[in-house]
């Protein structure tokens, strides 16, 4: 085999095995935020437990909900940038937690194509800790997303939304709102 043929064969092998690694698409992202609240867990849960009541979150200007706290309940939350539709996946009053997911995306409202999240209240010292965990994909799931829909934009937006919400919950429960 000539040097040229050998080089071409190696190039073909590299393209066939190595190049696909460069085109991988989106990877799951995660945001996890926690806040300590100077109140018993039951008091914190009372403010948080209604899936359709997010009055504690200043980022949300309006909510329309149906289904209460039953699995399959839904809510449409309105942010300054648009609406998002979410569905309740699991609800555990005893453990003071619930999990939900994005049902209808709106990239203007939040630069993510999908998310699922859980929020939970646990005892911590003389008060409580609230943990909010979200797993999501960036807004543009192509291999080369624009800056406003890439992983960094999605993480920044989800983290900011969660931080603002938790600060609002703390202020409401501690009587500072």
C-alpha cells in the first residue's frame, strides 16, 4: 500500500470513529440551590405546599392552576418574559416535597427546552432548609446553539430563577415581605 493510500485509510478511519465525538448534542444540566429559613419545617411547608400557589416567588407575576396537589395537576406560570406550563409528577405531604416538570417550553420565558425539578423542606438546626434541584437541557439542542440558548445561558437562567424564588420564600415565611 502506498503512503498516500495509507494516509487516506487512516484519515477515513479517524473521520469514521473520531469525528462523531465532536457532534454530541446537548448534555443534561443541573442547578441545585438551598436556603436556610428561620422557621419550623411545618411553617415553611405551609407556604410552599400548594402546587398552584407560588405567591412566594417574586419572579412569577401570575399563576393559573388546576388539579390541586394531585399527580397530573398543572399550572401556567407567568414570568416577565412569558408563560411556562408545568405538570406535577409527584407530591409527598409527609416528606414535605414535590416534583414537577416543564410541559410546554417557551424559550423567551426561560432558555431551556425541558426541565424537571424537586423542591423539599427539611429540618436544619432550629429552623429549616429548602432544597430546590432542577435538571434541564439548554434551549437550543442543536450541536452549535447561539449564546442565548446554550448550556451557560440555561444554567444561569435556572439558577437565577431558583435563587430569586428561594429568597422570596424566606422573606415570606420570616415575615420580611
